[in-house]
C-alpha cells in the first residue's frame, strides 16, 4: 500500500509503458491513417513522459540544473511537430490520388 | 467576528498571491471574485457595445428595457436561458454538447495568472505568459469541433476559416511576446515569463515596454494589437462569423444556453487578450507617469481617480435623469436612472475612504487600461469594413510575421548593444 | 516553497485520464472523437509534467501539442471526408499479430520493471527538495548558453529539421508544383 501511495519514478515509467503499448497497438492494428498518426503521437508522448520523469530522478542526484531529460522532451516535441506536418501532407496527397484513408489500400507498388 | 476581520486584514496586507501563499480558501475566494467580475464585465460590455455602436451610427440603441436600456442585457440573458436547446438531428451530439464548454473553459482558465495588482492574482506562475498563450489557443479546438459537430456547411466553413486564422496569427503574436520577454531580461532581476514579474520588470526599468527602445516596443505592441483582434474573431477580422457570407459561422446551429456560452467566451477572451497586452506593454497595474510625477502628493492625486470616475458616471446619470421626458409614463424609468446614479455615487464615495483607496488603485488602473482596449474593439467594429480571407492571410503571413521577426532580431541586438560592441572591438583588435 | 498537495490522488487521476484517453484514441471509429480523446490525454500529461516540476515542458506541451499539432490534425480530418471510413472495417488483417507483438513488448516492460538487483528495483526515487522557480532559465541556458549550452548544435539541427518539414509538407500537399 505504501508503494501505491508514494509516487516514485517507477510509477511514471509504468504509465509511460502503458501509453507506449496503447500507441503500438494503435499503429499495428488500425486502418485509418489519421488514427495511425495519432497513435504515433501517443508513442512519442509516452517517451516524453519517461524522459521528464528521468529528468526529475536525475535532478535528485545531480542538482537542480540537470535538466537534460526536459531538453530532450522539447526536442521530441519539435520532431513530433515536423512529423505531423509531413505525415499529414503525405496523407492529403494520398487522399487526393486514391480517395481513401486506409493504410492497407496503399498498394500501387504491390503486384 | 473580530478574529475573522483580522484574518481578512492579514490577507489584504499580505505580499503574496493566494496561490503563492498556498492558501486554498483565499484562492477560492479570488476565483469567485474574478468569475463574478468577469460576468459583470461581459454584461456591461454587451450593453456598452450596443449603445456605443448605435451612437456611432447615429441611432439610439436599446432604450426600452430600463432607463436607456440598462436592463437589456439581463432581459437578453433570461430570453437565452428560456429558449429551447436544439441539437440538430444530423449533428454529432456528444461533440456538439462538449464544444461550447471547451471554449468557455479555455477563456476563463486564462484568468488564473492575470495580475490585477502585485498581490491581486489568483496565482503567479513561473511560465505565466506561456500558460496564457497556450490556454487561450485551446479555444480554437472548441470552435473547430463546434463547426464540425454541427454537420452543416456554413459552420464547417466558419470553423475551417477560424482555425486557419487563429493558428496563423498566433505566430505573429508569439514573436511580439518574445520581444517583450527579451526586454525583461535587461533589468536587475533577469528575464522572466511570470506575468507579475513582467510588470515588476517595467517598474524596475522605469518605463512601460511600449516606450522601450523606441520605436521597437511600439512596433511590437502594434503587431500584438492587430493579432489579438484576429485571435478573438472580432471585426474587422470576424470572417469565421461573417453574417453576410456564413450566417453566423461556427455557431449557426447553436441556440439558447449553448449560444450564450459562445458569447460569454468571446467577450472574456477579448478581456483576456487585452489584459495580456496591458500587462506586457502598458505596465499592468502601474499608474501613469510612475517616475515623472512622484511624491506623496501625486500618489494621493492618482489614488483619487477611482472615486472620481464613479462620481463622474453618477453625474452623467443625474444629468440624463433631468433630461428624461416629464410624461407620467416615464416616471418609473426616471426613478430607476436616479437610483442607479445614487448607487454609482455611493460606490464612488466608498472608493474615497483611504483604507479602500490604497487597495483599489492597482485594480482600477488595470481595469481602466483593459477598458480602453474594450472601447477600441467596439470602435474597430464601428469603423472598419471586413477583410477578405486572402487579405487576412496576407496581412498575417506577409506583413506581421516578417515584421515580428525583424523586430525580434532588432530587440535582441539593441538589448545586447554593449556586450556586442565589446565583442566587436575584441575581434577587430588583434 | 509549499509542499505538494495530495500528490497520489492527482497522479492517479491524471494517469487514469491518460490511459482512458489512450484507449479511446485507438478504438473510436470517428477520427474526430479520437482526436478529442488524444487532446485530453495530452492535457493530462501536461498536468503530470507540472507534478514533475517541469513547468516549461508543460507549457510547451499545451501550446504546441494541444494548440498546434492537434488543430492541424482536426483541420486535415475535416478536409478529407470520413463519412465512408466510418462504415468500413476499422482494424486491418494482421490485427492479431499486432496485438501479440504488443503483448510481447508489454511482457518485456514488466520483466524490466520487476527486475531486482540485490533486492532493490532498478529505479529508486531520488530526493528532490527545491522548487521550480528557475526551470525556464535553466533550460534556456542548457540550450543557448556559451559555457553550459551543450545543446546549441542540436538546437540548430532541430531548426533545420523544421525547415525541411515545412518544405516537405508544402510539396506534399500542393496540387501542382
């Protein structure tokens, strides 16, 4: 019970792992491209949560200015923005050509 | 009872915000006060906008409900609450239901960090301005989902326009804000994002940031002042709800209570962005000329302003009471107006009591500056024709964004002047 | 600095919101519903960042993720019609394989987090006794400072990445170049 009530880094890691799994399931099983992209966002956020939790853990050891995890999280958010912009651009091009948003109908090169 | 009064006294004299002191009771009281104040401000804005617009167009505006239509907003509110709440059959009911609440939540949450005075804020955050910009940008989510959930053409077009518009102008707005944050880093305290910290930086540097590095501060202020009109979807940038093209834009399908939530959110968002502008460029709660006109005499003169304002309003009421038609049908209205004047005069007299006067001055100056912005909003609506959408995008991306970038670089250069100079000399001297 | 209030309560509340949001994201038929669930998840995560004394990351999360990226998602969902997509099959043919693979990954996570060395879990909690007042400044100096700025180069690369992304998005979404 005490382990439940005292929130430690491990709690955040478990939450991050759960979110990561949800994202992975979404990416592997959904057909709709938009939802696949959103699941990728979930994965990135799970990673971010871990990074920030580790940053706090690291701060406890190395002092208040050991914020490397948070800086990494900011870089991950930047990359997520770039990924979303390009991904949605591809999605629009795809929709214009095929009139569908399902990933398994991207089969022009398949024969 | 005495203990209770002392408790209140101790908090009135405290030098911390309720959030900073960690006192949940006072935080709740402040939240309720801010909420009540905002509601009153929105009601007053409703009446003032109709009256001022009417007078700009040589009309009278609402005159029937109460003297000079003073009770019109209340009548409107009752009408809206009694109306049937319609959810269109083809609409996505859940999203349709949630959307107005997103907009209202975003518009009201922002006020958590607005500093009405050095201690008169619900809390002071380390990331205050970032929080304000972020949360106020969430209202676009509500607008987009409202337009989509209505499952109708006009709302959808309105929602798409509004999201494109708000996202584009956020960029210019952010650049103008960053230039102010650079200015705060010049003071002895170092740079800060906290709203209270920004006003204190202006106090410490002895000038409002609108006059800092003339004309850089002024340019930044103008960029923000244009972007904030676009952010709140007001005339001349009210394309998402352009009546002549889209009936009412994203809230075409809404009626009754839900529509009034959008209305409430729009006006409180206007107050929110105006208070950002006031805090960042116009010195927040600082009174005018804090350095030129110093000394106890000037302090006294400036602290009399709140009372004088209310007395002037009361005099206006009494003047109009005297001008009311003398016909017996108008007796109740005349008495009502006179009574309103008496209430205003009483408030004015209370504001002259020294103990009240000292504590109200900050809030008064903040509210006065925000009020000036509110008048500007109405004035814009009365004078400017609506932009076309391509013109709107052109202004945002081709004028405001480059100007903001140049402004940011220039502010950084001017701010680093001495250091840069020393470095250049170091490079040139072998 | 005030001690945090009711940390376990808020942690479990936000965690439950995030998990529920995540489940809704991957199960809804309607992409807009998914997007709104994702927004809820992201906002709850911003709350968790605040609890981890990372206010700047929380602010960036709200302003960039919830206010920027998700608006882009909603915008695109509204541009492409999804009326038909709702009536189609939602999961692809290899969904069983996907779930098995995810389950294996979950097993790996559990194995790592329950591993004990000398009777202790891998990640004990460090002590943290200071406030968040200088968080933004510290991140700024890590990114930009001359002495301590270790991430200056990475920052420039990130700006290059964004430039490439802008050009890529425009090229992809334009009808004719």
